[in-house]
C-alpha cells in the first residue's frame, strides 16, 4: 500500500547548509533504492518531512530516522494511504525556510488547484504557522 507519512522533529544542534546537503545526499541515495519520495523542510531548529512509498518501507525508514542523533522529539503526524505520489520527482527534496529563494519554492506549492494535505502542512511549516513543541520527555 502506498502511503504519505509526515513527521516533525527538533534538531539537536543547528545544521549548516553543507551538513544539510550531506544529509540530503545520504537520504537521496537510500530513498532511490527503496523507491521513497518526499520533501524535507528545515527552519534552522525544526524539521518537517513528507515521505511517500510502500508503508512497510516507510515505517522501517521512520524507525531509522528516530534513532538519528541529529534530531530529537521525532513525532509522526500523518500516515495516510494515497493513490499517487505528490513528490514523485524528488527522492529527497530539501528546502530551508530561512532563505528567500527557497521559501518561494514552498509558496509555489500553494498554487495547485487541488492541494494535498502534505502541501498545506509544508506551507504552514515554512511560514511558521505551525508551532513544534520542544519539550523533552521526562524519561
């Protein structure tokens, strides 16, 4: 079953553009092999990612993502079946929300006639309309 999976997380330390590019290339290679597509947004403190692919592969990837030390407070937001991919051209798109040119790319997603939930969430995240809780668990 093809699913759209969205999660948010908090960076454990700010990432520089070069570190983000390394992350994107790592993810891109793995995602191409697993036929996973999606988009990663980073606002300097938080991540929001949309992943599309076979549910079993997405859930396995999410377990790997939760163990990545570059972020914490990894929370699944959406896990919905979909008929077709919204990010079929991107094995790992990356947009930073603090750069004007990149933010414009997110704004252009808004122009679609029928907007999938993933576009709406990415747009809201990029425009700081979504607040992510940075509270750590007490365990």
